C-alpha cells in the first residue's frame, strides 16, 4: 500500500513538474496536464485523509478494548482476592 502511494506521489509530482515545460511548447496540453496533476494530487490527499481517519478510529477502538480488558481483569482479581480471604465455615453432620 505504501509503495502505491509513493509511486503515485512521484507520478503526480512528475506531472506537475513536466506540465509547465510542455506548456511552453503547447499551452493547451500543458494546462490540461497541470489540471490533471492537481486533480490527481487532490484525490491522493483525500485518500490519505480518509485512511488517516480510519487508522485513528481503529487505534481508538483498540485502546478502548484494552481498557475494558484491563478493567475486567482488575475486577476479577478483586473478586478472587475477596473470595479467598474470607474463610467459610462448613458444618458436617452425621445423620
């Protein structure tokens, strides 16, 4: 995934750099290349923003799950501690 973003970024950068050079030879083609490069760059930025938001949500959910798990473990540990400390009296009768 990272490789695609890097290669795509290099391609967009190349297009944006090459467009003015082509624009000197043919202004219409140069403008079209510049516009295409800008649109590709904006699309890439939008994709990056979406991916970043999804990653942040996933990290937040994982953190919440971890906190829940720790709270459950502490609760169970406390229950075990309380149940082991209070001895119970068992009465055995022969009938």
